[in-house]
């Protein structure tokens, strides 16, 4: 039997968790047994592009001009037709789709080409919506699941959410967590912490709250600013903000209104996160919904205690007061209190760091790739 040829389909190659997972998967599988290519839409944005990183890793990328994130009946029809032709002409054994729009169109294209498809749920598409939008996205997911050989999820909660929404059946689901290359994020010692802070101009005795991620509604950056402002009432601090996105201007206005501008270090997009995280005393996240946020895993691996909202995959990744602190989403004051508690209680800080280091081993890229290879073998073997 020849190589199993896998085509990954994703809407955008912006800097993001789903995109990082695709890169790790495409370059991590056994090249003697698997051959992976990627097709993506042309859109980028303030979050930056990972296209050069795919090329540098030797992963072939095809840009499909009509694969776009927003609903567009004509472009969606053209994209589905083009993807179906690409799948058939490329002789692929399996299609692996990621993110909502690429998952809907990619699975339909695979069905037309007669090729089995696996969809990876990086948080359900309907999680951030209410009313008719939620109903429409759930209906589309139900329809697409009927032509899916498997539904891979990054959290157990997404299995329950999917089944509750009538999407697929239990036998279709596989838990394959989004892996992180933990070799890039060793536990930082005192010297690494001092060096990281010196590079960023943070004094040794300054308390630093860090955040890495998109500045987008899902991540609730305005809640994060309010939480940091609440924590500052208990002592001066520095706020290290890494990332970009559509809410950058709003976030900067909120920082100004909270009188945090002078205390904030904005780094924008950075790809050397392993060199930045050791500068933080606490990593904070205010997300309203999530799949499995890689930045939290990276912070835990480096040894930075986490205070975060208890949403979706975050609540699986973190056990409250054992591997981090959890607070309700949409409650900046509670997040501010959690930051302050970690600041004022070194024993608690040390305890959650020790627990987090053990917990994050489950989220290694090596384990993710091992599970993906087993899934590909099962799907192709079951249809061959």
C-alpha cells in the first residue's frame, strides 16, 4: 500500500491555534507513511499570516481564492466546486477539515469527490452566536456530520455540545487535543526570567500580568483590561499584551480610559512566545468561549501560573486551585481578584505551577500526532 495522502482544508492561515495545529500535524506525521498538503483561503488580517512558516516546514500550500470566512453563496459554490476538483485530481486518500466554514465546504467537496472526510472541531461554530445564527450554524453542522467519517474534537465538552445539538453520533467522535511542541517551552528558571524581563524593560521587582492571543470578541480583551485595572488597585503592575486583531483600537482606548497605557507593553504579533512568557508573573485570559487555547498550555509549560475564565476547553485544561485559577466568564472583577490572589500567595502560585507542569504533558504535539495517525489508518483502512 502506498502513502496515505491527506489534504488539510482551512479557511485562513492567520496566526492562530487551529493553524498551528495544522502545521504541527502536517509536518509531524510519519513521512514514510503519510503525505500531507494544505489548501487555504487567501484572507489574512491583523493577526498576521503563517504561510511562510508552512513553506519553511516543507508543507505544500495551495491558495483557493474563493474560500472565504464570510457567507457568500456564489464564492462558496465556486470554492466547493474547486475543492472537489482538487481532491479528485490530487488522488487524496482522506480530507481533514478545520474551522467551521472550511469544514462545511470541504466535507461537501470530499463527498462529491468520493473521498472520506474527517472534521476537526476547534470549538463549535455556533458557540459564539444566539438566535437564528446559532440555529443555522448548528443545522449546517448536523448536515455536514452525515458525510463525515469522523469528528475529531479538542475537548470532551465539545463531544457533549455536539451531541446535545444533534450533530453526528457518539461513534463518530474522537478526542484529539490540539498539541503544543513542548520542547519549545521548557520550564523557565530564575536566569531565564531575569533575561526575559531585561529584554522587555521590566524591572525585577515589578509584578507583570501577561496575555498572548488575538484581540477579538471571543477573547474579550475589554474584560481583560478591566480585570488588570481591578488588580492594579492592589498594587502597581505591568501589563504585557502580545497579539493583534480587529479589536486592537478598542483595546487601546480601554487601556487609555483605565489609565493603563503607561503601564502596558504592547508587543503586537510575536512568534517567539517562548522568549516572552518567562517575563510574566501571571498569565490572564478572559475568553467568552474557546476550543483549546494553546497560549495557556504554553504558559503552563514555562511555569507561569494562569488565571482564566472557566469556558469550554479552558475548564478541562485547568483544575481550579490545582493547575490554575478559574473564574466565571464576563466577570472582570473576579478575574482581577484571581490575579491578585496569585500575586499575594506564593504558596498557591507554586502549587498551581507544579500541577500545571504535569497536566500540560497530555497536550504534547507528539501525542496529538500519534492519535491523528491512528485515526487516518482507521478511516482509510475502513474505506479501502
